[in-house]
């Protein structure tokens, strides 16, 4: 029999253009990965109801890092193409541009999911299960075990407080892909100004350069 992950892709259908649905989207993505369906995403900016510039910007930034990524809405609601707002267009170029730079890594994750049943987008506890602080976190997620996504999910939010877990018995250094600087705490600026992640040592670098030391990386949306 062929694995379910080989045959299925799933969309979180009919989500509303609402902040609570934005927050729920990554939970659904992680859950479906645990169920064996890694190709999953939401209707970015919302399928039902009219979106807002800020909500659409945040959703385009986050949705670029869901395995299935598309902006989509229903008939009869306001248009929400990213180019309608300069800020959303800028965020989309940054986030989707990074997604394309990371495609070799993402493709590798899907190959591993197909071959061995591993997860593409997963909760922090799936990798750092010894750390009890990860067990209640559902607003951050990982691509594989190498890239940590820490999005802004609330209206008016300008910074993100993120957990940076470490493997048991190890010391982790977190890097920003924008300048490869190391930091123990990353303060995320407003949408469109944040820096993306750098894949860690042992992982494929999105630009073809040598990977950096240690094993963790982060970025803000």
C-alpha cells in the first residue's frame, strides 16, 4: 500500500479572515502533519469575510512557511491580492522569496516524509520533547528539526517573544538568516522588516554556502 502522505494534500478550508483563524492555521498544519498528511495549508488572508491590510500582511508572512501556501478567498468578498497594499506586497516578496530560497530544504523534508514518515512542519515538542516548556506552545513551529518559525499572530503586535529550546545536554546558538548574527533573544520588528533564518549545521544552506555551526535557527514574521 502507498502511504497516505504520498497521495493526499489538504487545505484548511473556509477559514475566516479573522485573527483567531490566523492563529488556528498553524495548529491545523501541525496536527495534519502528525496525522500523516504533511502537504497542508490555509487560505492566506482568509477565505470568508473581508480581510484587512494588517491581517493579510501577517497571514502572507506566516502562510509562506506552511507546506501548502496560497492566497485564496470566496466570491463576493473584498479582493485581497497582495499588490493591493504596498505593505502586504513587501511582506509577500520577502516571505515568499525566502520560501523559494529554502525550497531545496523543503523538498528534502517532503522526501523524508515520503520515505520515512517524518514531519515537515512540526510542533517544538516533537524535537525538543525533554523540554517541558515546549509542550504547551502552539504558536511556533519547526520546518524539520532545523528552522524555527515564530510569527506575530495578534492585531497590533510589533514584537514576538519566542522560546528557543535546546537539545538535552547541548548549548544552542540561534541565528538570523538576514545577517547570521547569533542571539539568545530575537526581537521581531514590524511586518516586512524582519530577518529570515539561516539553516543550521548539518542542514542544507538555502544559498549553497557552508552551513553555520550548531543546530538551530530562527526568524520572525
